[in-house]
């Protein structure tokens, strides 16, 4: 077993001699698909330091992570400090301080561990983007509905349709309720389809189900086709917020 594990972790490592020292390409990959790589550079006194390939922080910034905010910068500095490293703004590299060469194996493992944890910044950004969409969409829908209907959030449509909870339920007098799902993930669109089928074929309750997408490409083409063929409507929010909300309002209360 030990040999198998060593083979899995070690056989795919690529070590190349370069003018500055040694370049190491690991089996692990960043979110952009590139291997996590680093350089080992030795000084004249035989001590070494590790630095990344200069792509880690720029990749995250390109994906929307803002390290200019105090919170993010403190988090970055704290993470790098755990491996005695800093971010060099001038050449966009992450560098450790010098250390004895015999400490290289353990230091290299710790450094790669931090490189993997850097992806957490991207996950937080994606969660923030999703949260912003939910907040913006919910606020726009509430404003569009006004006092013309009852709006519930995070609740089941009814006791017979309690297995899946929409993001919003709009209930107007003398009209079927409207269940709204914010389709920023494919799972939520699947939830919308499931609720529609349950209401139609099992509970036999009249219900309009809407999956509001954030962008045109929020879900796959095949899932969007399924949703369009089954749900009441699948509007797109960004770049056409007013029209998307008006479509929901018309379905809920019968007028824009």
C-alpha cells in the first residue's frame, strides 16, 4: 500500500533544472487546470527558498478575487505567513524566506498545501456572486410585486409540496401560486423541474414554476431545453432585469 501511495503522489512529478535552480511541476492542479508548480532557488551560501510560477495570484484576480480589500489581503498574508512566505507585488510571485536545504522536503509539501488552499479565495468569490444574484433578484421581484400579492421566501409551496422549497413563492388572489427558483446552479433548476412534476402528476395542484437564470450560460444547453419544455418560463436576469421581472410579475398577478 505504501508503495502504491508513493507511486500515485510521486511518479507524476516533473523536476527540471533551470538557470535559476530547479522547477517542480506537481500532480495537483489549480482551478484553471494548470499544474501547481514551484521553483527551488539556492543562494551562494547554500540556503534555498521556494517561489511559485507567478500565476497563482493573477489567476485568482482574473477570476474576480479582489486582494485590494483589507479582509482579503489580511487573509492572504495570514495564509502565506503559515509557510513563511510573502507575495511580491512587483513580479506577482509568492516567495518563502531562505531556509536550510535539508528542510526542503517538508517545506515543499507545506508550500503545495498552501497553493491548494488558495483556491478557497475563488470559492468565496463564487459564493459571493451567487449571493449577490439572489439578493438582487429577490429585491427586484419584491419591488415588482409590491402589495399586490403575498411573497414568501424559503418556504414550501404547501404541505403536499414540501419536499423541495423554492426561493420565493408568490400568491395572488384567484390565481395559482408561483414558485420561483434562482437558477444559478443546475441543481436548483432540477429542483424546479421536480417540483413542477410533483405538483402536476402527484399532488394535482395548480402551480406555476419559474426558474430564473442569472446568465444565458448559467446551465447547460440540454438542461435549459428540458426546463423550457417543462416549466412555466425560464427568464434570464442579468442584462435584462426589468423584462425578466416583468415576466414573473405577469405570471404572478396577471399584469406588469
